[in-house]
C-alpha cells in the first residue's frame, strides 16, 4: 500500500531541515528519507569538524608568532591522532540529535530513495507518494577523469585518518583544498597544490586571492596553476602524480593525493527520468523558485541545487524558502546579492558582494581602495603575517558594493560590510561611526 504525504524530503541535511521547519509548523505531513547520517555534510563531514582542525592550526600559528611578543617557546608537538579523536568526539552527538528532530516533524525512512513516478519515491521496497517532493541530497566530491583517480582521498578521509602524512598533493585548488592545505602545512606536512585553472579560487577577487597565495607560499605550500594531470600511480605505498605545466612534464612523490576539485550535486541513483525531471548531467532544471521546470511537484535546494553557493547557511535559507513556497504558494525567490563567506585558511579570506572585476564589467562608477594593514598598529601589535583589504564603493550612491579581506579577523569583520550592504548603510556612515579602540573593527573606518 502506498503511503501518502504532503511533503517528502530526500536528504536530512540543512536544506531538508529548512523545508521541514516551515512545513511542520504549517501542519503538513512529512517523510524524511536519509541514507547516511542526519545533519548532512556540514556537521558530520564538512564545515563543523573541519573547524576543529582549523582551530588547532590557529593555535600553531599563534605559537609560531610567539617570538614577536618576547615569548620563548619550544617547538610544539602535535598529536594528530588525538586531534582527530577530539574532532570526532565533538560531533558524535549530531546525527542522533538531528534524527530526533526529524522524527518529531515526520516519519523517517532510512535508506536510498529513488523515483518510481512523478510523485512517487521508493525506499527499502516501500513506495511513498508526495504532493511535493524535495531533493535536498547535498553534494559529493567531483569525480576526475584521471588515470589512477581511485588512489585519491576525499575530504571525508582527511577528517577521519588518524595518521598524519609526511607529504601530500591536492589535485585542484578550490576552497576545500586551500583550507586543508593550511591545516596540514601548519602541522608540518609538505603540501603541493595542482590547479588546472590559471589561478586559484577563480570566483573570488583576484587581489585577495593573490594575497592568500603569497601567505600560502610563505608557509611552504607549493602551488602550480595551469596544470594538466597525466596520471596517478602507486609504488610501495607511495603515490606519484605526473603532470604537465608550462610545457614541461613533472612528477611529485607523496604519501597522499587528495581530490580538491570541489563538489557536485549528489543526485546519482535518484532516477530523475522516472519523475520526468530534466537533468543535463550537471544540474536539475529549476525556475527562480527552485521548482523543477518539468515536474511542478519536485523542488530542489541546498548543494543539490547547482549554481548557488555551496554553503551551510545558504542551504538552510533555500530550504526555508522552498518550505514557504510549498505552504503558501509560490511567493519567494532567493536573493544572493549580499552573502558573506569565508575560506578558512589561516589566516582566513572573507568576501561579500562584487569583485573588482565584476564591478568593472558592470560599468559602475566605483572607487576601489586597497590596503596592506600589516604595518598598521593593530597589524603590528599582533604580528600579522598577512592583512589585506579591498573595498569597492559606488561613487554615485556611496553604497558598498563589495569587500574582500585576508587576515585582520576577516571572517568576523566581513559581517560589518554585509550588514551595511544589506541595509544600505552608506560607506560614509560606516566610516564615521564610533568603534571601540584599539580593535580590528576600528580599522574598518580607514578602509575606504
């Protein structure tokens, strides 16, 4: 017998919980389908456990700077096994806690769901029918067509392996690769990054990325861009990566090779054809409300929605919008214009709004101010190794169009710029406001 629901949610991560929060409050009957841990990638295999390692890297960074403050310390000893165990201990409650929330909001089905009709999903040989079905299946590592790709590790492996390698190679120079490269480099690992594009992090502002690149090199990270990977092989437990750069073939030998090429929508196995859902092999075709263009019963949100930022808060935001559109009828569209984000390197790179290149392309009348703050009192007080800021302002309206920071507590200060942009606070008001002094925040008034 087919069991019917108002809303079927495939995926128990942030996006799915965003949908269920709204649908449950409205009294809708809900079915959750989850094949792995409730909570999804971020709390179990992504940003939350990674930040435990980032925090350790920050401590190592502070120890490295101790001599600037007239403090003599011996070389720190990192117990990588204990650090991984600490990371696991800090998140081990999450899946059960999140499953408990799901059970309060609806029925929970453990297993892999697949479509068997336009409104039907099968899980564990049981067919469920939903007036609305939400694909919130998250993302998975991008497969790479490289001979020997099966020898590569993923970010999931890095968060579980209790053995610290001596040297490692990241194939791809995206956000995940940059964050982990800083963690491992500060842990004493020799790190190499191989990026196929002409530069790292091409979606971010070039000046900020260049500042981060110089800091990465200072740490001893070797970076090659514009490379072509030929193959990955294994000899006596060691990996060899053969690649071509600037017309020359090179080879790097290492303990571990990691897929750092980003993530793609995790929709494999859903049998989208059975639901009449248009899928081009990369993205499901959706309208501005995140609804399938070929099956109005189907919605997509979170990392499964290709083309929007793969960020935990964004997944929750999109999920809530889908929930509201299901409950109240289509009335909401996502707005990504002011979206602060951070690359959690050590120090971090944080961004919001337009890059300089994007502002120029739009033909806007802009003022671009770039500052190196390492020589400022705050930068010198904390012996900052990198402190870069670029702020883009619309000359005609005095509105901030974008901000891109590296170091100088970038991951915190970026929210001041985001707040000003969202609520249209003029740059002059931000510049002339009161700030506790001396703080990093008080330097914001000097960044225009």
